[in-house]
C-alpha cells in the first residue's frame, strides 16, 4: 500500500519539470513568441530556473522527512 501513497508525490515531482515545457510549447503554438526568443531567454536565465526547481524539491523533501506531508 505504500506505493499508493507515493504516486501523488511522483506526479508532483514530474509536474515541476513538465509544466514549464508544456507552457513554452503552448506559448509558441499560440504565436505569442518564437523558438529563438524562448531559447535566448532560457540560456540567459538557466541558473535561475535550476535554482527555482531545486528550492521546490528541497522544501518538498524537508516536508516529507519531517512528516508534515
């Protein structure tokens, strides 16, 4: 039964990484911006993106280890 309890966290973990890609795909599909502009922005802000993802996952890990969630 432990596997059933871990599935929501696995889904959350995957969403942290998938939502930005889905958002970028939708923005490009709708014609709001171009792939070149997105690529340039990503290269400029890659460190911030990695930091943001790391902070979310560290907080999640701490909350899980302390038993809060």
